[in-house]
C-alpha cells in the first residue's frame, strides 16, 4: 500500500513537473517570439530612420537648390534712392540731373554735363545706401567708416568704381543713370569691411577659424542638407554677415566665418514658400528651421529649435555648397 502511495506521489510529481516544463517551454517560445518581433520592428524602424535621414551628396543638394531657386523670389531691400539685392548680391543707386540747355547751348555738351551730374548724384545715393547696410549684428557700414579711415578709403573706392548699368537715359528733360556696386565679389563691400569685423568688441565677435566656401569636403560636412529658415510671416532684416542666435542672444551660427574676401563667394538669400517646395516635390534633404524673430541682421530661434539643430553642420553645408541660404516667408 505504501509502495502504491509512493508511486502515486511520484507520478503526480512527474505529471506536475511535465506540466510545469510545458508551461515554461510555452513561455520561452512566447518570449522568443516577442524578442523576434522586437528585433524585426527595430530593424524596420532603423530602416525607416535611415530612409528618412537621407544622406545627399553635393550634386543632389545642388539639384534641390536649382529647383528651389527656380520657384523662389529675390530678396530686395528698396530705398528711396535705390536698392540692395541680397539674392543677386549687389547695391544699385539711381541719380538724375536736369539737362541744362540754357547754360549749355550745345545740346551734346548739355547732355554730357547732365550725365556727369547724374553720376555724382548716383554716387552720393550709393553712399547713403551703403552707410545703412548692416554688417554684423547692430553695426552698420556708417558706424565702421566713421571710426576706421582704412575702411572709409576702401568704401570710397567702391563708390567711385561702381559700374553704370546700361546707357544714360533721358526722361522728361532729366538725365538718369544707375550705378551698381558688388556686395561680396572681389573688391565688393563685404571685402572692404571684412577686417573691421574682427576688431568689433561686441557680443557677436567671431573666432578666427574661417571655413572657406567650397573647400569643405562632403565627409567633413557629413550628410548634406539644404537648410531653410521659416520666417512665419515675419520680415527678414538682412545684413552682410547674418547670424543665428537663441533667445538669450547667444550666437549659434555666424556666416562671417565662411566668407573669404579673396574668393568673394557667399550664400545667396532667396525667399520661397512651403507650397513651392510641395509643388516641386521637395521633401527629403531639407531641414526646416523655425525663426521666432528677425532684427539687426539676426535670425532668432527658440530654445527647442536650438537643441534640435547641428549648427556646425549648417555652417559646413553652407560652406560646401556655397550657394544659398534659403528663407521661407
């Protein structure tokens, strides 16, 4: 009897052990399936992330730029006496003088003297426009030339060397001429004030490390992207060397660092819209940077945006492409 009891107990224990083993085996199978599913999901997520973080080369970025440029508008600052074209990168000033046929009886002489007078007026107007151009932060060209004779001499040379656009025109008894001076090209305004920026003692003073446009390799720039600043309807306040700052006025991006006066190349500023980008089918390879304010040549971004963006990458991409700093307005 005792043997039967012992055998029964052993049998029950074996059955329980078998059941436990089956349960554990089932649990292990389920756990294995869950791990397998997780790995598959992780693999898919990783693939999707890789697909979304498209690594574009310079040629692909250039194609995106050309598409955006074709559907974008120029950024032009109008003044009463001319304009600053930040997209085509030149300053334009108009001058006009009355054709004095009373003082100069010879019509050709009267016309020639009127042309000379119109050029002088255009040069004066060009100086007025140049004086108001912001250089770096709050500093204007006028601030710099009043304290630096070398810069004054160079700016004076730019004005006297300005090219006439087309032929002088006669309008309603007036002789009209238009003069044009470069912003960034060799012997342009940016090169004239470039050295003076280093001497500025404000909170936007740049370091000495210059990143030359076109001389940064794709490997140094990493995964290239086109960076688009969305203004959200706010007016863009341009400067020769734009800076991006956070809401505490800390500099995040300083485009002064990529300008080389010997090369004379600098990213162009254009304005576009999300609708244009959608119509052109541009989705990947474009980083949208929201701007909360713009003044004194600064683009202000929020703390949240500040942390999301690799600003060194933005700078190196601009240097690599050397083409466009796009703005959405």
